[in-house]
């Protein structure tokens, strides 16, 4: 079994760009979070591609950043953990 990450449904999150940051309001918690471009890219990838393992997310983001997946993966995993604490994504077993 591998861990698969998914973004909460679109209707659960309200996303509003604010210059260099983005405000994400979570309907379920009532919390608003300010995130930068990298966490937003993860949320966008999960929205566009559906649930994915961290390795697949790393590969997608590496292509966007013109880096190797191995170089990006630690940052992806750290951001996923932060987004999970914010209740913007969740990890499931698949």
C-alpha cells in the first residue's frame, strides 16, 4: 500500500490570490491560511490530477521547476505535512 494525497473538495476551499501569496479559506475549519507559490502548486496539481502519491507530485513539480524529482521530493513531503495540518489535504492508503 502506498500513501496517496488528495486535496479537499473544491467547494471546501476558497482560494484568493493576494500578490505574492494566496489566501486559502477552509470552509470546514473556518481558518484562513496564507501560502506561497510552492504549496499552491501542490494544491493545484491535486485539483487537476486528482489524488497522487508524493513521488508523483514531486515528478510533476520537478518538471515545472526544471529540477530533478529527487531534489524536489523532500520539500514536497514537508509541504504536504504542513498542508495536512492546515486540513487542506489528507493522506489516504491506496
